[in-house]
C-alpha cells in the first residue's frame, strides 16, 4: 500500500470525508476544513500507522497539503532505513 493511500484512509476516517475529496493537492485547512485538533489527531494516527518505519511528526508546520505530508513521511522512511 502506498504512503498516499494509507494517509488518505486516515484523513477520510478522521474528517469524515470521501476519498475523492482527499487528493495530493488538497489543502488541509482550506479544502478539508481541518483545525489544529484535527491535524494533531491525523498526525498521531499517521505515526501509529507508520510505527514500524519510525515515523515521527513533531509539528504540522509546513504541512499545508496532503502532498506535503506524503513527502514528509516518505523522506522519514527513507532516512530511517
């Protein structure tokens, strides 16, 4: 399963959105209307989902779109190998 698909599933589940609403270019705050608490929960769930890859997300700073988050997680996975 790709990083995007895993992250998409988490966002859909947390925010009650449809899969087609969560694309790589989707903006968390503007398009998904996610607030700080939503983002915090999404990031925690992503850390849990990628626990075997030692993914740690300290802050949502710089994570504006789904692509930003996918890139961040992919980079962490690559750096932890």
